[in-house]
């Protein structure tokens, strides 16, 4: 199993290296993990009293009760039919706040899915450590690159590590994200921002620095799987129809922070007005209507869907309602057509109205499958008739 994982990862990284002719493969792959490439101004424009746009039809949840007691740490998501996607910026008078960058989240379309169980929080360091302890699993970031996989690379550059948010100490233009991301030797899930960092005392924080195959391996061990993009959005909306955020239409209702996002000047200053500078422990903010925590902000979450910007248009062309869609058959990002990317959801503690709109519930991110970062985690789902959880 581990040998197969290494071979698949090695083949992916060889393709990237040969295409780019540079050792900085992980750094350049960061361009493929673009949760938001456009700056935004004020994502807080909508009011709670605003009527639901006509493009959003009412959510119709299934009325079938949960199939039994909840697996430990999971909640029942009833499934049903809903309108999926992000609001048109013109329709919500948001055309001047960077919403055009969310065109891959439209058109809004109707989708149905069956009920399922979902982890109420992101997978934590404590849970992931149990998995590693029982299986001996080695994550992508912990594996040392081999010389034959990177012909011509200086030996001193063949070191295990991962991509880390490294904020500058002064304001910088937002046109180049390499100004605040760097490849750090020794960064991995145990040491999220480098070898001098630690998860000791952070057992209840979401695990980060996990590549897609790492998340898959954990899910299989736990008797679960990763959510489809449809499942993730239905669950995140918590029964609400057409809202901008998982809690409603106001970003900061009555002065209350609803998620761990970035306050202050991005990327050089995080004021921590929401109570946290950087990543936060799970379940520190109000849950949504289904009892799920942190479906916006804190850390991005992997889904099982391949990323394509035209996938929503494909679903919208179907005759009727798409039922239990599993995502496109292959990945395609026109900005980097050679990279294999999966859909990311939820945004992170780095999302801000100045740069990233992806904490809005209908919007999408994308991540190259072999790359983790210190603001990317995951949560799992389980089919109604799935095996009992190990957790």
C-alpha cells in the first residue's frame, strides 16, 4: 500500500518537474492551490433581510430519520434537493467586490443527494496521530524525494518538507502569492510550519499538511470516505437556502465573529479579532443548522471531486435534477492544464475581504493532489450503511 502511494506520488511529481524544469516544484504547485487569486473589497454587502435570489429555489430535505445512533463524532445529514452554487454578483449587488472570481461556482443548479453521516469537526491532530500510530503511515510531506525522480536537482534540495504560510513583516502587493508562501524543510503534520514547530498541546486542532492521498488513507482506515463536493455544500448550508455564509447573509452579525478568518492587513498583519491569530482548535465557533463546526474558515477541506471550472455548467445542462453526482471524470484547470486538482471547500484562517472570498458557502477552491499546506485539512463522511467508525 505504501509502495503504491509512493509510486503514484513519484509519477505525479516527475511530470510536474519535467514540465517546469525547476526544482521548486512544490512552490510552483502552490499556483495550483489557488483558493482565491483575486483581491476583494467588502464581502459583507448583503443584509439579513435581503430576499433569497430567484435563482435559489427552496431546499427540500429528506424527511427520513437517521438510520440509527450516530457514529462517534458524526452527525446525520438528511440529504435532499437544493440549489447549489454561489450567487451572481450582479443579482446580489456584489459586482464590485471581487465576486467575478467565483464564476466557476455558477450557474446555480439543482442537485439531490441521499443522506449520510459527516464528521462534526475537521479531523484533529489527536485523531490523525492515532491513525499513524496504528498503521505506521508516512505522509507525503515526510517522504524524502529520490534523485531519480528529479534528475538534475541539486542533492541539497532533495529534502522532505512542505509549503508554509510565511507572512512578510511589511505590506506587499497582492499580485504574487510567492511573497507569503515558502517551501520549508521538515514541515509536515507533526511540525506544521517547520521543524521547530510542534502539535504538542494542540491535540484538538485540525490536522494540516495533509495531501489528498493522506486524507484518503485516513478515511479508509476510519471506515469512512471523503465527501463529494455536493455533499459538502449541502451539509455546510445546514438547511438554509441561498445564503452567502453558512450562518446567514451577514458576515459579522451583531458584531459576532462566526468563523476563524483573517482580520487586519493581508498578508503581513493578523489582528486576531476573532480570538485567534492563525489556526484555531476545532469547534470554537457556533455550529450550523446540522450541528457541523468550522464549515467556513480555519482550514480548507479536501473533497473527492476533481476540479473543473465548467462542471457546474455541465450539471445545469442536465434534464432535471442531478442525483448523487460524484464529480467530473477528470481534472482540468485552464490556468495549469497539466496539474491534477481536487476541489477544496470552506476557506481558511487566511481568507479576508482583501484577498479571498472562499469562506462564502457556495464558492470553490482547488488543490493539487500531492501538496499540503499549513491551512489545509479535511473531514470525512460515512454512508448510512457504512462500517462502524474506529474513532
